[in-house]
């Protein structure tokens, strides 16, 4: 779980990973159980590779800094969705409004809605599992 005491430092760290790999961080925000990252992608690196680096390097950073009392590890998988240039402002607003948004809509409901909106066929067995 991402803690409010260090989430801003985490967002800065992840933005650094993104930028050091030649991409542009457009927006980043998180909740205790997930993170939204809006990136202008450099075509020289795949989405899967930048996500591998973001998740691996940030997990290592959290663990080295001992920010949690247990070993931190991102859950397997991620969702990646593309947007047109005309949608940039609305996506940025959506990401920065996560705290208010999730007072009304759970992460799981939101994620399923995004999968449906983008016509992604999915098996419920492989949807993220939230900690109990």
C-alpha cells in the first residue's frame, strides 16, 4: 500500500525513471492501492519495458528506503491505454482528481469500466486482486 507520507517522493522517483528513459511524464497521481501514470512515449522503448523498469526500480527504491514494514512489490500486470492529443487535458484532470473520484467509484469498478470503454476482452480471474 502506498502511504501518504512518501507518495509524493515516489511520484517524483517514478517521473525520474520515465524521463531518464526518454519519455515525458505528463501526469502522475496515486491512491493507496494504485497509481495512474500518463506518459508521452518515446517510440524507442516499448510500454512493457518502461513499465518493467518503473515497477522494478520503484519497488527497489521503496524497499531500500524501508518505507514499508514489509517487502514492497507491485502486483503483476498493468493497464495501458492510449489517448489522442485532444484528450490530454481531460486525462490530466482525471488523474489529478483521483482522490475525489474514488470517493464515488472504486478502483475495481473504474478499471472494469476502462476495459469495457476500450473494448478490451478480459477474464475476471486475471483482474487485479486487492489486498484483504
